[in-house]
């Protein structure tokens, strides 16, 4: 029969009280988290089944918004296609680029590593003013930096419409987004690489690990699953929620809706046309896409860490 010491019994008596204090400390955060994040999701889900113009009482219309969305709204289909192309090209590229650059930088000395990290991270905190520079670079007249350079070199006779040509604008927006993608996920990778247990590399060398790529796959990545998950969340959210960047570069709407995204479609109906029920339906579709992609990536990373 298991005996309990007086000290253990006293700790068990104190534990509910300590848990109560801990939960009480969490209450303010939980309240605002529910108010600002959880409740809007359920409100949007409910509003997506209504016709609501923000002035009159919402009118329940069932699945009419979703039927119109997928069967009658050609612009939404274009926006959804652009968003998927954007997410599945820029998302993985920016995610892998962030990790590879962090992996390379992690071997530098502390001072040089800090300087290089700031240089790579700076564009992500530059704000909307950075798009003025990119508009100047890809300006569609002869004063644009690229057009002017190509014309002086004799490679073109007239300016190229970089930001208004439907065949080029989406690729340019993806390029700019990748350049700006070294943000919080990049810093999470840097921090994760600095906290890896170095003794495992020695153990790996004894077990047969012979090069950096084997170290990366068998030792580094399994120890960085939390940082990889954070980076995946940030990469997914930034890739699917792209919108204002496109509008700043190519206008809203863009030529033939070539860079129109689901987020821009949602803001168009929500804040311009005041069709809030329809905008909520668009938001629900975007939310489902983001959560579904995150679940797939999360499962893959969890499986990698367990191997």
C-alpha cells in the first residue's frame, strides 16, 4: 500500500488554490482573446448566412451567399485562383528561404550575425513606404529604374508595363512579397538555431552523421519543431492574407483582376459595398483555407519530429 508523506499531502491541498490563482491571472487575457479573436469568428460564421448592409437588421438567407460566391461571382473565382497561386508559390519559397538564411547566419560570430540579421529583417519593418521604392523600380514609363536601364542598354525600344500587364504583375508582386518575408518567422528560426543542444552533433558524428545536410535532417530539424511551427503559421497567414501589398503596387482593382486576392475581394464587399453578409462568407472561405493548410503542415512537422 502506497504511503503518503505529510509534505505531499500538504502540496496536494495547496495545488487547487495555486491553480485557482493561476487561472485568475489568466482571466484578463482569456477575456480579451475570446472577445477579439474567438467571438468574431462565430459572428462572421453566423453573418455569412445573412444579408446585412450594416444599417438594417440582418436577413437570414441560408447558403445563398456561398452559392453566389462559387457559381455566380467570376471575380471571386479569379481572386481565389490568384490567392492559391500566391500562397503555394510565395509561401513555401519564403518559408524555406527564411530557414536556410537563418541556418547559414547561425554559424557566424555574434557581432556579425547580429548585423546580418538586422539587414535581412529591416525590410519587413519598413512599412508601406517601401512600396514607393518598388513602384519606382517597376514604373511603367521610361523613368522607371528597370525600364530606363534596359532602354539605355538597347534591350528594349519602349517601356514595359510591369505593374499593369496581367501576365507580369502577379509575378512581380510575388517577388516583392518574398523579399519582404524575412520577418518574425526568420527571427524565430535564428533563436531556435542558437538554442540547439550542440552535444547531439557530437553524438551524431559518432553514430555516422558525415555532413551538414545529414546534421540538418537528423539533428537540427527535429529539435526545431516549435520554431518551425511558428514559422509555418506566420508564413501561411502572410501568404493567404496578402492584399494591401498588391493594391499598393498594382492598384485596386488591378488590370483584369490579375493580382486580385480573396482578402481584397472581402474588403471590397465589406467596406466599399457594405454587403457585410457576403463579405463574411468570403472571410469564412479564407479562414477554412488557412486552417486546412495549417493542419496539413502541422501534421507533417509532427510526423518529422517523431521519426
